[in-house]
C-alpha cells in the first residue's frame, strides 16, 4: 500500500532534495570553537563542486553554464585571486579597477556600436535592468516633472524589470505579443502616456530567445520623446558574432536611432565569472542620473555609481581578462559552435518530432510548445533521462538555451533521440498530471497567484536557513 502524501517519508525526501549534504557533511549553526582544517574544507568543497558540475559538464543543461571550459574558469580564478580582497570603491588604492572597468565598457561599446563608451559594470543582468529603470525614472522626474511614472514592457521582458519597478514605485504596463511572439508595437504605443518614462525591447528574450522589432521601437521612442532600453542581457554578447558569421540578425543595437541604453551580461556569452554585466548609455547625462553623491555625511564625501558600495576587484579584473584572452577569434569560434548546434536541434525537431512546434526562429536557443502533448510530461521524461531544461508558461513550453557544453560531439543527437522518446512518453501518458508542471495549475485557481507566491516565498525561506537536523 502506497504512502499518503505528506507522510514523514515524503517530508524527509523533500528535505533531502533541498539539503542534499545534510547527512554527509557537518552543518554549522554557530561559529566553531576551533577553525576547521583548510585541507579538509577544500576537499569537501571540491567534492561538492565535482558532483554538481557533472550534469552541466556533460552538456545536458539548458543555459546556466556558458563557457564550460574548466581551464578557462581556472585562469579566471587565478586572476580573481589577485584582486579578491580589493574594494573598487577605493580607487586611490586600486586604480587598476579604473583600467579594467573602463576597458570593459569600451570593448562592449565597440561591439554594440555605441558612439561613445558610456556605461557601468554591474553585478548582473538584474542589476543592470534595475539601474536603467532608476536612471529613466530620475531623468523623467527632472526633465518632464513625471511624478507617477510608468514603463511599457513586452510581456516577455525579463522579470527583473518588474522587480525593479515594484521597488521603485513604477507602474508596469504590459504590451502583448504578435503571432510571431515578439512585442506588438501598435499595442505598446496605445499603452504609452505622458507619464511613460521608457519602453523596453529584448534581444533576445529569456523565454524564447527572440529579438523584438527594435527598429520600430526606436522610431516609437523618438516620436514620443522617451527612452528605449534594449535588454541584451542574454543575447548581447553573442549576437554581434552571429552577425559577423553571416546570420540574419535584426537591427537591435545603438545603430538603431532611438535606442538610449543597452544591458548585456558579461557572465553569460561574454564568458566571465558569474556576477558581472554591462549597462551602456547613449549619452552621459542619462548615465549620471544613476550616480549617488553625498556631501554632508560625517563620514566624509561619498560617491557611488549605483546601489552597490563595496565591490570586489576580483570580478572586474577577471571579466576584463576573460574578454581580452578570448579575443575576437575565440568569441567567433564559440559562437559558430553554439549557433550550428542550435540549427541542428531545430532541424531535427522539424524533421522528426512533428508533435512539437518551435516558437519563432531563435538563433541560440530552441523553444517549443505543443498542441498535441503536455510539454510538462515531456519535461518529466527528459528529467528522467538526465536533462535539465527550462520550463516556461503562458504558453506552456520548454526551451533549450545552447551554451558551450552543449556543443560537444554527440550532445545534440542524444538530445533529439531523448526528446523523441520523451514525446512518445507524453503521448502514452496523456491526461496524467505532470510532476514538473505541478505548480502551474495554481494560477487558474481563485487567488491562485497569491497562493503560489506564498509557496514560492516558503521555498526562498528554506533556501536561507541551515539544514535541519536529520
């Protein structure tokens, strides 16, 4: 007889999933009286890292690990070590940070055709998006007297923009998509008013990897006298190389009149360590809106480029080192492998898996939905075969974002074979509830979103505590 849901064994399994090390390593709930051995700690950390990297190194993970080259990681860690302790806020002590940061900005500006290298290095894509929103809010307040600001976004725009708007009291107006899954420009125009501080387009968006019609958005922004931010956090450091390789890349960068800022993550296809992104502006006046300066604090004059105060020089130095050691040749080679792998996966699905429909024609990821099978059942079967895809909603879909590890020989063929088997599994189990889509149905219930947010909040709570005693 099966166990009832919610039984003690179910709880134990859930805890083991969330805290897999609780039974095999010591859990620290207080600072130990005597420091642990460095050798033992390094051995323990190396064991965890090797186990956690295994699936990604095998090329069976969507996104997340963009380089996959452990020699590259080791080199960046060596660079990081030299400046790990350095605080880039203190430029008198660490002027190297000015060299590194300025040259990162300059190299990014050259790639994105920014007429002047005006930008900042941030801690990631979310940080770049929130700072851009802040700059637009302050600019609209100072220049146009906007006191109840709003921003108009495609529904596919990255959720970090919603987070930033929530924190800063900016209303979000959602623009729908066309049948091609890019933003409906006419609908966006109808949503704009005198309090609109900016509009946003993606290059490409997280869900489907598609590029919004940035040229038309630029014309709209100019017509209405507002800024246009292009979120290239995901695709920004890949699209220039794709264009150079001859792929059809729609206009999206500063060559488009009306584009006033671009964000792009160096820690994705820039192949830097996690924790850096670039935010570029067309003019210095807009960038200056995000500066903070205090002249009357007892602690002295204080100047900061954004929300963060202290920042490790290690990340900026290693990001600079990643870009200059990859070089154009290295970036082009990586891009060619990624783009051709994605081409092979798209072609394989179209030829052999007619139950799936690819959303648009993205360059570096394959996103698919289905009117014939439950894609979450497909995901269940892929999980059983050792794949980690990204589940999407509205509509239900999956995507495979291609990165370095996925370009290894045989990975694309293995994925297509397992995907065919996973679709067959979904056909055979039609009507059964999917494990990987279990939470999705909450949104259709009365107060479903509120209930789901409560559950998600509980998950966050659990991620920020020490493992419970077993």
